[in-house]
């Protein structure tokens, strides 16, 4: 579940934070312009994406993460469930059960 009030706004993106109790330290970077995948970003949006990541990092820094997982799913076969492009920014911690394992470990179910 995500905070319904944006935690940040830029010209081309807004950012949402998580209120999930099992994974509170995450954010989504979402373009204002509708597109199904990030491959549809235009040059201005690509140029601003780095700034959006910095806003997400600033929001998550108070959690004092040990590392980061950043990624997106493109297409249903890749796990995309919401067909409006968005980038996941997840703070990772040394003490979490999935520490040292990549993005798949965050979302796999036993």
C-alpha cells in the first residue's frame, strides 16, 4: 500500500512512499504522463529521472538503509501488474531475511 499524498513532485514525475508494515522503506517514482512502460519516456523525462531518484533517496535516507534495490517490471510476463510506468526504489537492510539477495528475493513467494 502506498501513501496517497505524493512525497515529492518534479516537472515530469511524482513520488509515493510506502505504508506497508512489512516493507515501509520504499518509494515509487511515477511519471505524470500516462505510458505503459518506461521505454516510452521522452528525453526530458529521462533527463529528470535522476533527480527523481534523488528525491526518493532523500525520503528513504532516514531509515538508514545498508543498500538499495531499484527496478521496474515491463510487461505482464515480467510481473507488471499496474500498466502505468513506475520505478520501484526499495531501501535494503543488512538485518533483513533477504539481505544479500537481489530483487527477486523481495517479491518471491514460497
